[in-house]
C-alpha cells in the first residue's frame, strides 16, 4: 500500500494555478504545528484479522515547519514546507491473542499488546493549492521510532507486528489548512503511517495505521507575496540531460523462513520454540541505470540489479529439513529495473520496480513468500563537492513486504553529447 501511494504521489504534476493573478498568498517561513490522530491499526490478510482482537490507536505529534522561498525548487514545488518533529503513538488499544493452536504455536493465557512508539521524523509537505486563507496538498515523511514493548515470549508473544525496539517510520497523507487569524490556522486530513524494522529482525509484519487527523498551526513569521496566474515564476534555466549511475549496496536481513519454522513448526518445549533472536545475514547489491533528467525535479530510467545473499545455504538447510527436495538455491539474483527519482536540491527519494531474470531462493520463495518482481524505496543525499556521489538507505520488498534494508552509495556519470562521459 505504501509503495503504491508513494509511486502515485511522485508523479503528481506541478500545480497549474496557485491563485488568481490578482490575489496574494501568504508564505509561512517558520511555524509550529501540533496534531492529533485517532486511527485504526490495519490488518491486511486473513490471519491477522483473526488474532487481532482490537485495533484502536492514537497519535499526538509536535513539529517545526520551515518554508524555503529563495530557490528554484521551492517555486517548482509551490513553496513546500519541511517539518521536523516528534510523534508518540499510543498503541496499547491494539491487542492480539490466538485462541486456538496455530501449527505448533500454543495459546497463552494473556493478551498481547502493540507497543507505544516514540518517533523522530522529517516530512516534506507539498501544497497543491495556495490561496489567501485556504491551502491543501499532500505530504511524505520518514524517520526512526523506538518502542519499549516488542515481540517476546514473556508478555507479548502474539505481537507479530513489531519485533524490534528500533523501527523505520514512513508516513503519507492528504491535508487541508485554513487560516482563521493572522498567525493561526487549523489543519485536518487523512494520515497513513507505518512502523517496521525492514526485515532486520523478526517478527516484521509491520504496524500500519490509517485515520483522520486534526491540528493547529502557529506561524509568527509570515511573508505575503503576489501569486502568479500559473506556477511559472522566473527560475534558472534547466537543461535536460542523460546520465548513468552505478550503485553499491550493503545491508542485512533476517529470514522469514526461520520465523515461520520456529513460530509454527517447532514443538513446545524445544529451545527454538517461538524464539526471539534471529541471525542477521548479509545482503549485497549492485545496480546500473541509464537515466534521463527531463525536469529539474524528476529523473526516470532503466537498468539492472545484481544481488548476493549469504543466506541461500541456510534456506537450503531449512528446505532439506522440511522435505522440499529438488529445490534450487543460489546466493545470486538478477533483475531488470525501472526507476523514478524525485529531487529537491541535493535531497531525493527513489522508487524502483524490478523483475527477476534469475532467482533461486528455495521452496517458500516461489510458494507465497516472494513475487517474481521486487520494489525498492529509498531516501538519498548527494554531495556536490564529491562530484555528486550520493549516499542513502533503501528497503527492498516483495509485494510491499520488506526483504532487506541496505545502505547505498551511488556514483553518477553525465553522458556527453558526442561520446565519452563526465562525472556529475
């Protein structure tokens, strides 16, 4: 769901109008925002809907908003707002309990709870419309969250959503804002949020929340400017160009196969019965893409990816234990990939969709755990003084289910019009 929403929002065109030519709009350089979100924990899939008993969750957040106005990207994005804040999810209203045995997993006497989460986050808010008092648009954000209560065998054994103290956070939503006084506005909209550990630990079904939000915004430092009839304010000219990127990734993952084996296939009384600690395996990748920057904000292109996972031998052992004979296992995989990237200055977000040309990861990989395609979503920063070298993190997933998380470094090469290449 999140990957689909991100991909759709990345292709939202520039607003055709921000106001009537005779109007003025107010650009808030800085502000403080407080919001409250009553939501429901989403339960995709038949089984989570059965063992999740209640789904109530609430979130409160406080953030600082900053609006850059003196650059070309600000104009092209209709003066977006960057936010940094803290969010606290009160999740104990989401409870889980298995009433009957699930495979070898036996019921327990207590009810498990989803842990409360404190999250440090950053958000990119893009107004689609700005008027004298009304503003509406969308936002995307990421961060890192901490919970004291995670899956464990003592008091939270049916919590398959969160299996680690530290978790990656993503959020996306739609908002509307109305200025009712010189420095005050009210805000509301629809918020989607997600916490998970990117397959760095188990369990990792991930906690997803969806609900409305309301908030109040205080903006003491406002700047009024004349609105253009179209968003065609004078900016520095942009020259389209082709370039290549080579990307190296190093990351890690735990095996879903091991989780399923110890959770549902190991009898009670065995040391590994519903265990808490899982081995972290290495995951490595190399990508090469031919890309076209056809707008200041957007880049699209095609390429390929090569992956190496040192966990293939462990999957082969599990297949042998479970009697899956004749399965192929290889640490190498290869795919073709389509990529789209969105820029704001040196900051960017990437979405890739790949199709495997070669992949052999055992029985479960082609019987429900994986798809023949994969997705990648990441956030990156390029360093102009290092000739455009880019550093960031990315999550690789199969049908939105995280496979591994990695740190990536990218080396760009701008193509000359008449052969050869130059580093950016």
